[in-house]
C-alpha cells in the first residue's frame, strides 16, 4: 500500500480530497518506496498536490469515489481515482442539478436529476476531468485519473510518501489542478527508500467556463 493509514487520513483531511480505499496485497520486504516534498518556489510548502508513479506493472485495483452536490457546490473539489474506477454524483440539494464534463478524458452529460438521486460515471482513461453543473456556474470540481495505485497527495507541509513500490525505474509526476506540473525519473531499489523533491509554480483557477452547449451562463445562479 502506498500510504500508511495515518498519512492517508491526514492528507485527505488537509487537502479536502477524496481518495479510494481498497484491499491491497501484503507489501513484500523487497518492495521499496519514494518520499519527498513539493514546494512552490524554494520554500513554500505545496499542499494538495497529487504525486503519482507511472509504468508500474500489475493490475490496477478499482473502486468507487463520491462527489456530492450540496449547497450548490461539489464536495470535494478534487478527487483522485485509479483508471477504471467509478465516480458517483449524488444530488443532496433540494433543487435540480445537471452534472457534465466536456473533457477528453471523460466526456459525459448526466442530465437534470432531482434531490435524493444519484448518477455515476466510469473513468476509463487516465487524465484530467473538469466537472461542472449546467445550471450553476460556481459548481466546479476536478478529477485526476491515474494509471496505477501508486500515488499520494501532499499534506499541509508539502510532504508525500508512496510505499510498496516494486523495484524498478519509473516516471514520477507531481501534478496540481491549476499551475505547472513536474516529472522526473526515479529508480527504486529492493527494500530501499528514495527521496524526490519537486518545485512547482502555483496557478490560478479559471474565472469563467461555458455551459455544455458552449454558450455562456445566464443570470441564474
């Protein structure tokens, strides 16, 4: 497992993220790991950054995550799932919502649905998914779909840790919803712990987006 339980919970609370929980095989004593810190510039810790490893052989374990609609907001704003996982979108408001995405990774339109109902989407490809409501322009969420189970999310201090990685040389990527990403190669030996730090440039959220048909939102909020 790439996170020990305490670190997983801490990162989830700190960053307001949804991470998946699934059964893992026991970690072999020959497995290694990677840890480090992500910063904005040289010193400012970067919280809520997704760090993941590409190219690890083996079956990706899938599960289900939830992005709820409540108080005209998506909760959480960022969700990380392995490829092939399912994301549920329950409507917990007393009004209708229309969840959609025009992202290449997962393009969908769930249509209008009422309070107390839920719809789901399977994330079949790795990449980024921008999620919106066709009625309420301030409802925005991001899904990061990764191609393996070897990922972590930085805590308040910018640190991360991924355990149980089979020995080998891989690409490791530090990704944030807005702003730059960074990648490098990492070689993980049997039973060894490798350190890798990243420096990113913080970005800004886009101010505007269009409705599902490409037209601007009206005055209704």
